[in-house]
């Protein structure tokens, strides 16, 4: 894994796009993994923690992959 400079890390944090893409990709992978395993997800709804079938959880329209750590 490549070590990034302080300036590069500051730019990534300021821009936020790479972080947003990484969160969306992680969210999609988690939901898809739960769907394939047939395991419900636990979410916060109306002030309570509830189990929801993974098939009922909406995925973002476009599959967005996390940025590569190889840059």
C-alpha cells in the first residue's frame, strides 16, 4: 500500500468524493452479502433497532466502486 502525503490526504478529505464512493461501495457490498446469505439487516427505525429482510433494503441506482489503494 502506498503512503500518501499530508497534502494528498487533505485534498481527499476536502473533496470528499472518494470517501463518498467508498461508503456507497461498502454499503452495497454489505447489503448484497446479507441478501446472498439470507440474513436480515439491523437498522434504526422510529427510535428502535429492528431487523429488516435484506431484500427490502434499497441499493443505490449505480454500482459505485471504492477507489483503489494502488494509486
